[in-house]
C-alpha cells in the first residue's frame, strides 16, 4: 500500500489535504509538493484517479493511473515531444487529404504513420485531438459526432469524434 496517498479533507481548514503518512497539508500546492517530494504524481496526488467532473472518476491521465511521479514526468516529456513533432501544419495537411468526414483515430493513425512514429511511443492521439479542437474553434472543421456519453448536465464525452472540413462559400 502506498504510504503517501493524499486525499482532500473537508472541514474547518478549508482547502486541506491529508496524507496517509499522517501529515495534514494546507492547500493544493503544498499537497502537490509533498506528493512530488515522495515520488508521487502531483496531478492525482498518488491516488491513481482523477475527477475531471464531479461524480466522474477515471485513471489519472498524467501518470497513466500509476500514481507515481516518474510516469507523470515521462508522459509530460512525451507530450512535449509530440507538440514539437505534430504541428498544426502537419494536422492541417492530413485533414486536407480527406474529402468527407473523418474520425480522430483516422487522423492520428495517418499522422503516426506519416511521421514514422511507433505505436505507444508518443501521445499522438491526445496531441492530434487538441489540434483538431483548435481547428474546430477556428471554424476550419465542423464536428459531426453526437456525444457518446453525458456526464451531469454540463459535460459530454466523445470516444472517437468525427469531423469534416467546413464548407467555404465561393462563387
């Protein structure tokens, strides 16, 4: 069992956390520092779980559900490398090659093979997703997918969303 798993505490202390080692930590930043000092993920505080929305928990994406700092740092370095390799220009070029609707997985697979990246080495899917969402916000592509799951009243989840290039008006 992990002797430094940190959990939020409610009470008169306000934003406080308690560590399994017996230390009470005043505030999120202090809890993150304690977690990092003890080799734990500073995102999930060693619990292996994250709560992206109230009532929805999943394995921590920062440490791949391990609760350990080493895995968190590896993932962050891999994402930084993916940001360097997978640029908006690359994703725009791949999207331009699709005449009709396309899925996140199709674009990610095309980018991965086009750059010669082995599966699992870099977080290609999350990086491509972030860039596709930027293209959507800029009006260059339009999402066609309906949410796969509703969480509460204000959060939706998509498993493999589908987009298409936005139609341009021209004469």
